[in-house]
């Protein structure tokens, strides 16, 4: 039996009421809602093609093992009866805005994670409902009645636990985790259920004998920091159910990018026209931003699925689409993998987005990221 000392109650963050709302099979559900002939059928939202991947799958398709990010050809093999629908992101964004409007009736503290999920801090809510659970119920009811869609929700004292809770009774479910539940709910969970613990980190944890959150609780902070550096502190706190991160409304984008996956692998020298088109997309998107991108990024994925990134921060931000394109093409020259290397994907991006004060002339440094 392991023992644990968390610290004084004064060291713990103040209690909050957090709701995590996650739309159920969002893209596929919108398609089924808008086309009654698709209801009850396995729907896969994806462009058909050898290189495309699944954007979303209805629950009927998921029963066959179809999942998001799966190659489309795999989904076709697993579910021959599936109906493939090309994605319509403009429509999904419009529905997402309608969902966001429902959220805003209850709180202004909304942190979207994507088109189909968000954190809400309802410690104080606009509608005067006495509990976060009642707020979550009201939101789910409004989504059902006004948008003819379903959403799952998790309610907890912090973001970490609310996200776990929203997945607990999917689809169309509601789950609540109270502070008094921590010591019974958390320990049996596999460490892979911790948001942010991917397959690589999960494998590293298992290598040192940590398979569950209960195992994680039994490892001292110093040992975790020895294995995982600063992330060890984060794991130590999450194992106790502690998450101090606030709900941050309208988190600004860190970068603007566009990428394309080829039907067949191509050589580096055959990419110029593709890079030009992607750079134009990125430039047009950047014109809608109130910040400027200081760093130009070129991303390439080889036919062996290895990703190589090169970047440059010029003395001044790119002032035109032509300048952005020229830098992206120049970065191509920093890729030296041999003349026969083929690639399956190319991407162009602007990162290091910054507000520039009028009249300011900041100094920029050159940088190149190793592939």
C-alpha cells in the first residue's frame, strides 16, 4: 500500500465549476441531420482517395472499427456499406457558431478546442442555475431542441477531469466528478486516459511500471521529474486530480498553415507549383489576422512518413505573398535527403504571430529547425 502526501489545503487551487462539452460524431451527425436518408446508416466524412483520411465517422460506422484519422481505404475495407461524404467545413463552422451561441447564454468563459468541443467555466453563470450539472443539462437540451444534434458533457472542478468525464457516457451522455470521488474514480484509470498522455508517453510510463493512475500516485515527484523532466510535475498533480489551468477564452492561434497530401509520392524538385499555391492560401488567411507572422515554415513528409521541418525568421515579416512564397521555396533548398527521396506531403506555414506596434522596427533572428 503506498502512502501519499499532497500538501496543505492552502496549496490547492480554489474550487471551480468546469463543463466540457463534446458534440457527438459532429461532422457525421450534421450530415445525418441534414439528409434524413443517412440516418441509421454508417456515414464516413472523408474525401475518397488512396491518400485521404477519415475526418469523422458516425457511431454506426464506428461499430465496424472506423475511426477519425484512419486512412480512407482502410475504412472502406472495414465497412463496405459505409456512405462516404466529402466534408463541408463551411457548414460545420456555421453549426459550431450556433453551438457557441448556446454556450454564451450561460458564460463568457468559453475555451474552444475545436469546432466540436469546448471548456466552459460556469463557477458563476449568467442564468443563475444553482449547479454546474444543471447548466450542462440546459446546454445539452438546447443543442438537442434547437439544432437537432446531441452532445456529451462532463462536469468537474477542473479541465482535466471535465474532459475525462465528457467521454465517460458517450454518446449523448452526462457524467459528473465531484472532489469526493477522486480517490475512487482516478486510481483504476489507465494512464492513457490522462489527456496529453499519448502512446509514446504511455509506453515510457509502462516501462517504469506505471500502468494506472493509482500506480502514478505511488511514485514520488522527484522520481517522475527524473524520468519526465518538468512534465513529471504535471503528471504528479493530475494523478491527484489537481489541474490549475484556467479556462482561456478565444485563445489566439499559434500559427497559420496549409498542407497537401499527394495522390502519388513526388520528388522535391516537382513541388514548386504546389508550394506556390499553399503559400497563397496561407497569405490570404493571414490577411484576416490582426497579427503578423514572423517565421515562415516549410513542412515535408517523406514516403516513409518521416516529417522534416525548416523555418526562417527574416529581418522583417513577409510583406507580400510573393515574399512569403520566395522564402518557402528557398527553405526547400535546406532539405538534403538525396535526389531520389520522394515525399507524400508538403505544408507551408506562418508562425510566431505577433502584434506589431506602429512605427516599431523589431530585430528578427534567422533560425532553422532540424528535420
